[in-house]
C-alpha cells in the first residue's frame, strides 16, 4: 500500500485526492495547504489528517508525496520530498523559470527519472492510442502533427498576470504532447501570438491566441494552435499525417445524440473543460505512478520531460518576441 501525502488542496488537489483514494493500492494519509480551510475540506471529505507541508515531507510513514501546490513552489517541494526519500508526483510545470527547473533536475540527479510530472494528457485513452499507433509504425513515418487546444473561456486577468504566459501555462501541455507523439525535440520553433479574446490579456503583456510551428531535424513538422476561447466548449483534437496514412482523435462530446433533419445535422458540444474531458486521464496517470513506484521503474513521464516541455515554451516565447524562429538547442 502506498501511503500518500497531498500538498496543495486547491482545484487540482481535489482531483488527485479522489484518484488516490479510488486506487486500491494507495491511501491518502494527510493533506496540507497554506490556506487551512482548503486542507480541512479535503481532510474531512477523505477522513485523513490535516498537517503542515514539512510534517508530511518528513513523516517516515508516508512513502509518496503528491505536489499540487501553486507552480512557484514545485521545484522547492520536489527537492525537499526527494531528499526525504519520498516517491514524488508533481503537477506541471516544474517551474516558470527554465533555469530553476534545470537546477531542480541537477539537484535530484539520478532520481529525476523516477519523479513523475502531471502531463495528464498522455494518459487520455485516445491520445495514448494515437501515440502507440505512431510508435508501432501503423501510418509509416509521421510527417505532420496538428494539435488543436482551445479553452472554452479565458481565465481572470489576475491569473494571467502570474501564469508565466500562454506558452508556459497552456501550450506547455501541447509541447509535451508533441514530444510524446514525435519522440524527440524539434530543432526550431516559430511562434506567433495575438491578444484577440480579451484586450486586458494583451495589456498584461500576454497573448490569448497563438500558433507554434515546430520543425524537426529530419524535416517533420508539428503545428500547435491555442486559443483561450472556443464558444462551443473545450476543443482538444490531434491529427497525424504519416507516409502511409493518418490518425485522428476527435473531441469527446457531452453525449452521443445526433439529430438529422431537413435543417441539417446536429450533435452535442465537446465536454466543457479539462476537469470533465480529462477525469479518466487523471485517474490513469495516478495508476501509472503507483505501478512505477511499486515496480521500482522510471516514471512514464518524468522531470526530464518537464524540463523539455519548458525548453519549447521558452523557445516559443522568444520567437514571438523576436519575430524569428528560435533554435531549440540554443535555449
Ligand atoms: N495537469 C493539469 O491538467 C492541471 C490542471 C490545473 C492545474 N494544474 C497545475 O496544478 C497546480 C495547482 O493548480 P490549481 O489550479 O489547483 O491551483 P489552486 O490555486 O486552486 O490550488 C493550489 C493550492 O496550493 C496551495 N499552496 C500554495 N503553496 C503551498 C505550500 N507551500 N504548501 C501547501 N499548499 C500550498 C494554495 O493555497 C492552493 O490552495 C499548478 O501548478 C497548475 O499549473 C495542472
């Protein structure tokens, strides 16, 4: 049985608490949050202790720590929990600063491959099936990957101001997806971005609509499109064109009803947002973590992957600022 301490009892912490308690081989021992009401709520719901973060990290009875705190605390908590001998699962991103993330990788050294990063989309059943098919060569050589990732509505501007910008906050998931599907890092990135959804996002120095084009050393291309607004819901699609065919993952709809009349054909909207769309993926990633810890194997998506996604986010941010392609090797 994996005895788990949960750090951070906010929006995603609540999702993870449920995944921990739903798994037959893990149990939630304690939860911490700097806002004690948040921790108390989860502790009451899941009948576990409420403690402070240091007590959880230093408790020898706790084998694993799940970090679901605000991003600026991740690197410090990864280092502290790893030094205390815990198995670590940490939400993305490692940090907003690439140099801090790299320092975290250095500080955890040979344990970095065991530290799991919460790139939950790798565990979406459809995206995972697409990646397996690419890897098995079912469409020949993948030549063009297209990733569409649109949120239903923009976050509050107060959130945007501390988010690190669209590329580090939102497109980071898509950079990791490109790394997952293509199997290596691109050579260069060219990105463009605009503020079209909310002028206040532009005034805060960020973009809300962006496209990044990734070019690989052998000529393969990936295109990622992000928007902070899609009026019809959370739009999450993948398409890979290969030398011998194509793979496509469509949106998951709220229901499967299709109405066909003389007026046309209508179906339901996509599931509203990430909690609805990816709930099975959050449970599957936790299962993968528990399995890797109990087998003593590397985490299927780890701290190295977290740093790689940040490298691409950094390259895209620089490209938007310079108006030129960014070389990934120079980041
Ligand atoms: N993988 C995903 O799909 C996904 C989705 C949402 C958020 N996230 C990531 O998860 C993290 C949390 O996001 P959220 O939306 O849940 O934010 P949130 O603000 O709802 O929750 C964060 C919680 O951490 C607490 N906290 C901050 N510092 C702490 C500390 N040192 N010790 C204990 N608690 C502390 C805060 O009080 C807050 O309750 C972010 O890094 C975010 O990028 C990932």
